């Protein structure tokens, strides 16, 4: 990193004794010195999710909206049909790091196998084991928690608002799944909802094939517990290689707050949290070139976090369903 750019790690030091800092340190050590291709850790993510984000915290609200510039994403909580009980089972809004990582699992599997059918069998179990350290069943097992978020994500109604070329406003449906196969608990103690497979909508599948960007799956693993840092990583992965201004592109704290932290009432509080998220994101994207300023963030053209020429879908997506 050039001398005129300040290392983010020099600005903020995370407590060495926290569980999160130890986990991140493990990720930095695993990532350092090898490309994602060399580690066989390349995954994919629809570029839409580098700009429009899912809820970061659990919410009981039926809908969530995120607006970024001329684009806006509206997510409504869905429901799944229980044929045995003959009733619709409401699903919560997906939130946190798990559905963000699941979006990369879906994209990686679809691109690797060129299919809209996403089975939640051995490849999904391997994915959960890699992300969570284990894949256990039971009502509170890791596999159950991940599948619960998958059910919420697949059932959600997602729409994008965007301007059209003729100056009109356009609303486009980009929900993930058209078919969701699930079974429901028969006895207490079982997982309430257990999806077995999903079929992607034509719209989502085509966009994955045409507009998915390569990401470092290992970065997702070590950032999944901090959704803001994960959103920042995805944004930097997409944005930095596309900076064309020779002296960099300045972005004000006000603009960054509108994009990443509209819930923060004070720019000062947002700036403090955003700098911590930036530090984490840069630690797993060491080639990122950016500099915090008093007025905002200066981003510079940077080498890609994952070189598309070397791209190969993450190994766990290659496993047979």
C-alpha cells in the first residue's frame, strides 16, 4: 500500500482477546500469501447484493427496504405451505450473516452446475460445516439454524426499484425461488421448517449466470458474524477494481451513511462503526487501496479481490448433491 495511504489497522485496533478478533486473525492467516484460486475458495455472488443489502439484525417487521442511489430493494417476509396441517406457515425476514453467505452458496452452485435446481443435500451440509465448523441436526443444531435462514430467504418476496432508460420508474421482481420443497416437524423438538431443495426463478438464475461476481469464500466465512463488515467487503470487491478516477474517488461520510447505515442518527456514530467494519473487510482484502479522510473515504483503483481469470467455483459446490 502506498505511503500516502493510511493502513486501516493503524487507525483502529480490535481487542486482541475477543472471540471475534481471534476468529478474524485466523482468517487473515489463512488468506495471507495465497489467492482464493490457490486455496480453492472461490465462490460467486450476484452483483445486486454488493449494493442492496438484507437486514443485519433480527426484526419482527413484515418488510425491509434498502435504498442506494437510484436503486432500492424491498423484501417482504413470505410463507410456506404445510400440506399436512393444511396451513400457511409465516416465515421471518432473513437477517444477519447466514443469508448473505447462503446467497453465495446459491450463486456458486448454480454457476458451477448450470442448473436452477439447488439441492440441500451433501453439498449444502459441506458448506455449513465449512462455514460453522460443524453441521449438526436437532432443533438448535448448526444445520438447522442455517436451513431455517435458507427457508426465510427462499420464501421472501424481493423486488428492485430502478430507473428505466426512458425516464420512467420500474419495479422488477427478483425473488430467489419459484419452488421450495420442505418438510415440517411432526413432534416437539424437531426443526420446525426443514427445506430440502429449491428451484431458482428464471429471473434470478439468468442474472446469476450473467451478473455474478467472484468472491473469496473464506472471507465470507470469517466475516459472517459481522454483517456490516461483510456488506463492506462485498461493496469493496465490486467497487474498487472499477474506480477510474486517477486521483481516486472521494465518498462523503453522509453518502456512506445513507448506503450502509441509514439507521444511525448521527454520522459520528456511524463513522466509528464503519471504520471498524472497513478494518475487518480490508484484512481479508489486503490489496484494497483506500484512505479514511475527515470528510469521508477516498477509494483508489485496486487489484480485484478475486481474479476472474483464475475463477473456479468454491470446492464445496463441486460435491455431488
